[in-house]
C-alpha cells in the first residue's frame, strides 16, 4: 500500500499536504479517520477552524453557512458546541455521512489518544480574522491544543490572528498566507516581486511557513523571479496551494513546483498525485 506523504526531487523533499484531511479526491472532508491516518503516516494534514457560539472552534471551512458541509443550517457562530456536534458531515455528493462535526477539542483528544508520527504536521487554518478572538476563545484554543502543539501549525491570512493564537501555546508553529491577488498582480506588473516578499515578511516575521497560491509561484518564475528561493533565503518554508485533481495538467504543475523546490504542495488528491509523480 502506498503512503502519499512526500516526493523527493534532486535531494529536496516536498510534502503532499492532505487538504481538508483528504487522502483521495473521493474522500469526504474533515473525518477523524483520515486525520488520524495521515498523522500516523507522518503526513502534512490540513483542517479549517471557525468560531462557534460557545467561543470555541469547529472543524469546518465555511463560517457564514454550514449547510454545504453539514446537516445544519445558518452560520457556525449561531450554533452551540452541542448543536454542532449533533450535525453530520456531508459527502461529496451532498448526502449526510456517518461522521459528525468535530470541535477542535474533539480532534485534539483523538490525537492525544493516538499519538502522531514525529514528522506529522496538522495545519489549523483559521478562516476568520482577529476581531472575533476574544479572551475566552483564545483560552479554549490553548487548552485544546497544548497537549499536541508540537505537531501543529496555525495559519491564516491574518498575521495578527496567528500571533494571538500562537502566543497562547508555546512551541506551536506559525503560518501566514499573503496570497492577495490584487497586491501580487500590482507587484508583478511593477516588477517589484521582492517587495511582495518583503511585505509578507514584515507582516509575519515569525512565520515558519508561507502559504502561496500556486499561481503566485509559477507566475513569479515566468517573470524571472524565484519567489520560493526568496522566502527560503529568509528562513521560511513554502507551501503552494491547491491542486484539486490528479491529472495530466496538475502533474505538469506539480513537476514545476517540485523543480522550484517548494516544501509542500496542497492537494485534494495526495494519493493520486503521488502515483502520477512516481512516488518516492
């Protein structure tokens, strides 16, 4: 059985990150089984976090409407922890599946019971901004994640949100996503891509990972600027997101990203992409 964890090219190892905890594109999102499986293998696994009514976090992507992902209705923040736990997740066809919505503390408890591989990294991608992170919410986050923090990284498009959350959990890694299309295109058009990098570093100087739309990586290379190397020079690792399928087109993109030495490729089909890339 193959383990779609990483691919090595020219001595550089690139992880295939399990986007929304999918091993295969046919998988439903955010199931405990797949999260535990990926973490046991030493994979990089991503889940999303949104704030709920009781000032904790649910493992969901859409905070304004949970109907697409779950059997519930309305916003995440309109529901209590108990209500969210009662909702079932939906499969790719929209039909309810057996798995229920997890809260962050549920997920952390699973990982405490089944300790992950030392190399495994669970990305907690916070989908809101810093404005909703009150004291109670941050305390809930810290209490849940402290026992497993060494295998976690918090990411967001809000550098301040990441700072607030990680300051409460010593040892947790930080990630920042500066992939603002308008800012990038302005920098690209002006020939000031190093300025785009510098702005990201200034916004999140303590970030361990920089998350970039894969197009930012390839468009920069087309313009003669190696944006991955620029972030590497600043001591940052780079994740390129998201290749949703595994086909001839995404294989070509992935091969180029490997040549540019990204540290992770986010994909909804790690297993399929692993096979296409020849594994190893």
